[in-house]
DNA sequence: ACGCAAAAAGTTGTATACGATTTCGCTGCC
DNA sequence: GGCAGCGAAATCGTATACAACTTTTTGCGT
C-alpha cells in the first residue's frame, strides 16, 4: 500500500530533490524521531542531505504548508509544537471528515481492498507485540496508515491529501500530549470498523470511527500548561 | 470580514515578499483574471513584481501546494487546469465537509456574525445587479466569501484553510466548465441557509447547503472533451 | 560581581550565477 | 514540399554570494 500511495503522486514528477528531503523529514517527524520544537536550521538540513540551503529551505517551506514545521520570520524553522487548541482543532477536523470518507470508501471498496486492510491490521498487531523503538515507530506509522488507506480507497485524492496532513499532525499532537504508554491507536477498533464495513453496517462503522477518534483524543492531556516555567515548576 | 481573514494569518508573520506575490497571484486566479493553463514563468512573475526568480519560484511552489498552479518539472508553472475528475473530487470534498462546518458554525454563531453574513449577502446582491467585469469579479469573490465566512465562524482554523483551498479551486473549475452566464453561486440560496440557521433548523440548513453545492455542480459540463482536438473539432 | 552596551558569530532573506533540460527554428536531405 | 536532425534561445534546477536580522558573547563601567 505504501507503494501505491507514493506512485499516485510520483507519476512523471519526482519533482526535485526538495521533495525527497521533505518526505524524509516528514517521516522523521511522524515517527517521532524529531520532537516538537526541535530547530531545523536550513544549513543543518542542507548539510545533512548534502544539498544547498536552497533545497533545504524549499523542503522546510513545504512542510510548513502541511503544518508540520513552523517557520518564524528571521528566526528559522522548528518542528511544529501544536497548542492544545490546535490539537483540538485537528481532532475536530478528523471527526468532521473521517465518517464521510468512510462512507465513500465503503461505497467503492473491493474485496482486494479489504484483504489489504486486513493485512495492514495483521502487520500492526505484529508490531504491537514487538519490543523496541523501531517497532514502536513502525507501529505508529502503521496505525496511521489504516486511516490513510481508507482515504485512498475513497478515491478522492483531495481528501486523501487532507487526511495525510491530519494524520501527520495527529502524530505530533500525540507525541506532545499523549499520556498512555500504549500506542496511538486502539488496534482492535480498527478491526471492528472493517468488520462493520464488511457487514454493510455503515452507520455502525461511522459510529465506531467516531468512538475511535474520541478514544485517541481522550488519551491526551490538553490542559494548557503554558510553559509552567517559573515558580510553579519548583514550588512543591 | 476580508480584513479579519487576513489578520488571522498576518499576526507577526507577513513572512516574506513571497507571501505577497502568492496572494496576488491567487487573487488573480480566483477572480479569473488568469485563465487555466496560462503559463506562469518564474522570470515573468519575478519581473512583474520586481523580485528575483527566487521569490517568484517560492510563490509558485506555494500555489502548487494549494492546487491552484501545477508545476511540471523542467517545464514551468501553469495556472491549474483541473480535469473533470478533479472537479468532481473538489465538489465531493465540499459536499463532505461543508455540512459539518455549517453545524459547527451554527453552534458558535453570534448575532454579530449573523449581521456580518447579512452584510456580505447585501454586498453580493448589489454586485449582482451591477454591470461590468469588475463587478463580476467582485461578485465571484463575494459568493465564495460566504462559504469562507461560515468556516471562519466555525472556529476551526484547519477547516478554514481547507475551505479556502476548496473555494479557490472551485473558482477554477467553474471558470473551465461553467456553462451559465449567471454567476457562480445561486445568491438566494445563501440567504435561505442563513435563515435556516437563525431558525435553529440545522438539518434544513445542511440540506440547503448540499442542494446549493449540487446546484453549482449542476451548472458544469464535465463531459470529458479530451481536447476534442482533431477531427471532431472541424467536422460539422 | 552584576548589568548593560557593543561587537562578533550565526542564521535567515534575497539576488545572482551557472549548469541542465526543454523548446523552437533552422538547415539540409529525402 | 515535408520531415529529420541539429543548434540557439529560453527556462528550469541548484549552488553560491551577499545583505539584513537575531542571538550570543565579550568587555567595560558602576
């Protein structure tokens, strides 16, 4: 599925080296190898990928359009540090669009799609039982891929791109505000949703999706701890 | 309202000259002063705004992320020429998200917002009765602003940005495939939607919104006339 | 020793330069 | 007359250079 997602955008383009850098950094952010707030200086990025600052800058700009990095004028680019309010908006957006995407996907889903989804779930479960950071990161990506694949099946490239943005930003939010050591997504809920789709019970599938999103959000601690930095941090 | 929309993004940023160029070009595209397919060479854009190719390029890249221009490797940037399929996806996306946005907006709407919406409608009506291209362009923008303002009222900046993209791209689609000489949006339908909101009849408001979108789409001729260029163009 | 000011270092914003790729027009051949 | 091939012009992709701004360090005075 990963290849399918990429192919759709690749086509003739492979636009430029900047694209590759953008993708590499995005992956690093989504997999949480880069923490929110980390500074991404143009020179450093350029050196890291052996390109000039021009390309590094282009990649960072691109990521800022996706909301994954924030560039501050004359100060530089940082891995985005979503505020609690932003976090709420991200999940509100997901609650708003994912049921609709699910409905469209269900209308066009093929047996092949379903088996691919199942495969994804299996992989996810396997990673879940594994130990180690590598497995954890792969699991994070896999759980997002479930939602992305639904968007892909829906056949609407625009919604798919939007979901990619939302999933990526969700990962950032979870990295910042997530509490449970458990992974980002309740794995079993994904399976339930597929089952509901197979049973042609669309309303139930949507309801499950909403619950699922609410579940993820419930694991967050979005109390505005605005730096809490001075006295409060030390008076105990 | 225009100022409000801009202020929200301006804040401290005003990031750079590229942003201004991007906005100027976008406005030109949305108001249909630039037709789909028009070539936007980096040098030309740079000269036009008296900046280097660097900034022109950045602006064009930004617009390509919004789907308003398509850049082809080693060939240049063009005002986007959405395919019929893309057009359908754009409107499918709008049908998917606008009812949700409407619901959120209705939940937070204030009397002040309503009067602002009414004001927008009045302006729209006034422009509608005027003659001339300038009025036509202003009307196009105004009719889009109605949808954008609902997104703004909804309080979700992410959905707002997404709607901005969808409305802008819709304008392109209408420019390409629209048939009626009449303006893009049925003006009266906007008023009906506001009325339904005021009556707390959300379901009706959503239904009106869906009809409204369907209406716009119905005015399009999305038959794939694939260039129609060879024999068909001349055999009559 | 502390605080403030000025300079130095580092980083971003923009312009220019150069190599690579495409496009277009020309010449020459069929 | 038309088409293939070649060369020039235009345009894009990327690197480098310089100016403007920010941050840090240094040094002086109190």
